[in-house]
């Protein structure tokens, strides 16, 4: 027998972006945790949408344990990754190895929006501001 589905309430390991409350991370970006083990019961990674407003930048930081993958979905800006500084725009994807200093600068005219996958899942305690 197939599992019943409730069109009003998504299953526990499911989210709807517009129902997720945004918050500001330690680096200064505004984030919506779309999937996180502490909230949704998935096993090991997190997925968030981050927004850096036009003209803003995140604070340079690193994560000792977490590997991040940024996939840019809107806008353009500059990525500082280790000693590299390069342009990023919608459609680009960047891997950030654990321990690598990084930051974003939105030098565009619209919000810079990205999806951020973290493994292990994002933790404020694993964020070191530089």
C-alpha cells in the first residue's frame, strides 16, 4: 500500500523555502536552512540558501571540519578562496575544502543568491571568523 501524502503538510524530510525563517550567520550572510539534520532528520549534510545583498560582503572565515559547495543561482560577485580572488555568477559552482579561508563580495546590482551544501552539516561552532 503506498504511503499517504498530505498536500498541506510536507513529509518531515522535506521543506518549502518560503516557510523557512531566515537568519544571519556568523559571516554576515542571510541564510535559510532548507535541510539540516538537527531540524529535518537527514543524516549528515545540510543545504541552505544564502543571500548577500548588493554592495555587501561576508566576513572572511573558515570551517575546520566542513566542506562546502556553493552553487550560485542569481547575481554576480567575487569569491575569495584561500589566496585566490575570482568572479562568480549565476550558474557557477565552487568547492571550499575544510580549513580554507573564504568570503564573498557582491559587487553587482542585485542580490547574490547561492545554495550552500555542507558536509558535515553547517554549525556556528565550526565557523571561525578571520
